[in-house]
C-alpha cells in the first residue's frame, strides 16, 4: 500500500469525524434534518442515498451531521470484521472485513447548492481475491481468470464527486453530478447504503445485475427534480474496476443510462432504469451489456426503531450471448435501537459458475442450451461451446446485537446463516444444499438513540462507551 494512500485515508477519517466546535454529539434534530434541502433539489435530506439515488423520506439518519460556517457536513461509515465459513465442495473459510467511510458537504448560495461526496474503503487489504461467498461472481483478481464463489474487495476510492443544483421553484430543480469515481443513474441504491441491506456484511449475489456500477471511473449525470419525481441521465465508463484496488483508473464516457425515480409518500421510494454498458468485463472486452432494473423501497421509523424492505429486479442483456434475470427481496428490522434482524432472498440466473465446455465433450446432454460463443472459451476459438445457464437461489437470515453506544459510534456483534439452492447439474460442484455461516463484530458511526442536539459547530469527539 502506498504511503500516499494511507495519508489520504487517515486524513479523510480524521476530517470526517467532526472537529470544529463544542456540541458533544453534533447531530441535528429530526425536524431540522427533514427541513434541510437535499444535494440535488428541494426535498428532505433523508431521501439522499448512494450517488444520485433516492430512498424513502422516512429513512432515519444514521450518520453524524454538523455545521462549519455556512457549510453543512455529514459523515457515515462502518467496519465489519468477521469470519465466514462457506461450506461444501466449493466453499472455504476466511477472516474478512467489509468497511466504508463517507464524507459529504454542501453549501447553499441563494438558488444554488454546491456540494461534494467522498467515500473510501480499506477492503483491498484483504488482497484482490476478497473473501469467499458461494454463488458470487464478478470481476477478476489477476486479470486472467474470473472470480467465482468469491466477493471482490471494493476500491480505496469508491466515490470522489462534485454536485450542484439550481432551484427552479419551491419543489423543482435541475442538478449536475460528476465523479471520478462516481455512480451513474442506473439501478437501485447500492447495497451497502440501503437501509434494508446495509447491516448484512455479505454482498448480494445479484449485485452485478442491479447496482454493480456504484464504483465507476468517470461519471457525468444531469437531471431534473419535479416534486416527488426525478428524471436523470448519465454518461459514464462501462468497464468495471480492475484488480488494482488502490489507484484511480482512467475515465472514459462510452456508456449511458437513464433513471426515473418516484417517492409517492414519505415511506415509499421507487425507480426504473436502463443503461448500455460498453465492455463492462475486463476479461471479455468485446462483450457489451444492456441492463434494466426496477425496485421499490418501503421504510417506517419510530422513536426507538425502524423497518425497511427492498424488492428489486435486474436483467442483463449480454448482447449476442444471453439474457439473465435476477430478483432480490431483503428486509431489516431494528427494535429498541439495540436488536437488528435482517434477511435476504435472491433468485439469479448465472452463466459463469462453471467454465463453458466444448460440445464434442458432452455425451449426456448435461446442459440444455448450445451457442457458438461464450465468455469462458478462448477468444477466436472456432469450436462451438455450450452455454451453462443455472437458476440459483440464496436465502440469508441474520441478527446484530448492539451492546455499546458512544457519542459517535455504536458497537455490535452479529451472526448470519445462508442456505443456497442449486439445480441437480450443480450439486456435484456444490453439494445438495450449500450452506454458510458468518460471525462478525461491527463498529458503525452514528448518534446516540434519542439525541436531539443543536446543529452547530462541534468539537473533537469522545468515543466513549455506554453499555446498553
């Protein structure tokens, strides 16, 4: 790891923890939070999520907010450190971490609001292979072979973006977003930012059907907000991040997308989006993909808890190859600001769990569909290969107990179990019922339950602990 990377991360962390005044917690009251304008228009700040995506207005604030002069800042983040054991013939066990630190700021000048968004992660310390997760696919660890049954780490720089919006009326605006990296207007809120899913330390196996563009090197987005509707379009680089997770990659604007979002009430949010991704996979540069997604989010919050649910669909049209669907349903429930239950069910069609096989090697018709091209056979090969499409499912159930709460963070311990369902043709590879379990410790930035402090300049925090 380069010294400059360490200096940058430490600097961002120190700056993101408020260090400017006297209030011991630095959190705004709920009514003030909902009255402040968002980064992209005149709506409640609680609607803001990853990139330019929306969540329901009822989403409770889990970060830390403070003022410095005319600037408003917000920081959020978490660190999960744990152990996962993915069972079965293709499973393995490993200690791992998932983590994220975000800092945002904005300032309003008359009818215009400017802002910035930064997000960093140290998951790359695990190495380019990340951690084991059955049925997970996507990206590469060596630039030669695809990652299968493993989740790749996220880049050090997940988002470095600038924003601007111009208010047209009391409920409308036009806005601009530019990031290197950034997140284009495509898909639902990224999984580590959805209230329904951010307590689950494992990534969804449907990630590359819905929100895999949340780290994109080169994004320009513009849009318009009209009341509870938002229409936006993006130009961006279609290629996913490579295996070098410590650098900033070269930008390119070779892909495009559009998204329509609608929040009909404070508890509901929805979106539909479509995009064209040019050469998204490093290993298969001639492959282009069209992606369509749709999702709805429902959130309720009360004085000492909340519940959140997301239903999402994604489809990848791998042009000239195949069409693959994915469905996701996930929920989380927080009780007394101490106990959190979470669950996730996914159905995904995958064609990269096993290498493609030459038709001449098949004697029993093991796989039903034949084509003359597949990403796993060598480029330029002339022999027809079979396309191995499998319908797989995975169900996860988990729980977190937050045993301590400080002024700026809470500490918890959690566990989850996952059960996967695979077709008969995959059971020789995975076993009859592939299962996994995970245990982890978590530190999550956030204000103490029920805090209602003035939004003003704040001082260096004291991360004291009070047991619950």
